[in-house]
């Protein structure tokens, strides 16, 4: 057992280990999960979306530009973009 997991004082590491649950993200495509895969009760398989544009900085910047009607404007430099 690593030093970080050793019990300290009233801390019951074994009780915590029993309560802890693992999480595994899976794609939505069927071929990402085997049909005969046995998933233990301590593991939660949660599907991921195939596309999460809000996590991509460029997509967020582009959405801001569209929302503020900057997407269809041409600027000579970044200093010309209004605040």
C-alpha cells in the first residue's frame, strides 16, 4: 500500500476503498465496448458525446464571434476588433 493510502487516526482506508467507485468513459460507438465485456459493480461506464465543441478553444472563439456579429466582418489587425 502506498504511504498516501495508509490509515491515519480515525481514517478507515478499507471502508473508503469499498465506497470508492471507478469511472470509465466510453465512446458511443458499439465497437468501443465488447459485447461480452463484464463490468464490475464498482465501475461505471458513461458514454461520451462524439463531439464536444465547447471544449475546443477555437470553437468557443468562433461562437463568440458569431454571437457578436464579428464573424462576417474583416479587420486589418486584432487591434481593430471592438471590445
